[in-house]
């Protein structure tokens, strides 16, 4: 992997799901960090801001809605692209300041499209 690999943060409390998603993201050439809680996700994001954060809504402790709100409010992460990762109806999530929605269970093609749309950095000449 090169230094230009997109950095993706996955905030997901279901270990099997986060493992599968992380494995697929790495296969797409991404550098991946994983957090199982909202608190852990914010800590990782503030320490090493990602290009893209994929955030589950239903998390223990601080939920995904609050994680997204705090990421948007902080100067270190306000420019980060955010994808909501949820089984919830997208109509119930329109109040979030997210850039995209990734449905659970995820489709590999949808993940690839998300990375291509939001996390890939343009090639330097």
C-alpha cells in the first residue's frame, strides 16, 4: 500500500460486520482503522483524521448520530466524508449531516462505489 491509500475509519460494534467490511476495504487498497464504540471512533478520528468515516448509528454508549455531530463540529474532522452505516430506513436518517448512506447488510459493489466517490485522492502529476 502507498502513502496515498485512502484512510477509512469504520465505527461498528458488531465485530463480524466490521471484520468483513474492513477486509473488503483493505482489498480496495484502503488504510483502515476500526472502532467498536462511538467514543473509540471519535478518539481515532481526532488522532488521525480519516478521508472517510463509515459510522453505524446504533452503537453502545454515544450513538452514531452524536458521533457524526461531533465529527462535523470539530475542526480536525469537519472536512471528513461521512457515510451512515445502518439497517434503519434512510428516511429516518435525513436529519444527519452525512454525505452518503451504506445499507446493512452491505454490498461489496456499494462499498467500492463509496470509496471511489469519497475517499480516493486524485493522482499527483
